[in-house]
C-alpha cells in the first residue's frame, strides 16, 4: 500500500507532494474533506508504535485548548486526532509497511529513499 494523509490547504504538504512527484500508485487522502477513520488511525499507530508520535504538538488547537498543560495518554492522543484533523502531524506517508510522519527534511529524504527502492 502506498498512501499519503495530507491537508490540501497546507502549503508545506503541497510543496512536499510536488517535490516528491508521486506516481499514480499513491492514494492521496485530504484529511479535512475525507476524515481519518478509526481503522486507518489504528493502522498508522501499528506502524508508528504510538498515537503520540502521530500527534502534532505544533497545532494551534493544542495551545488554544490548553493541552500543553495537561498530561495526555495514548487514548487522549487517539481521540484528539480523530476529533480534529489538525492534530495529525502531517503529511503521513505509508509505503508498504513503513510509515513516515511529518515534514522535516530528514523525513522527506527518507520518503524519497523509500520511493526509489
């Protein structure tokens, strides 16, 4: 499976997708118009190891809701990601059984390497 969870209104996501010039075998899912399902999130967690790794602590809502001042557990991270797309650290690439989370240069390079295997 080759899939990308992204936000089409996010300029960083769009820049990365253009940079990678993905083939048509990739399925793109705009998480704002097509919300992540429990099954999809559980699959991401299985590959990533935790919901916390998938959670964006840079989200505006994270600060607005005072979550940075709370102790969150795995079930909290899962719930918040399912409740609002902005809590998913993005983009998320799934290539076969590997997951790549976020927009760091290192992560984008790792995606490039995985694509070119």
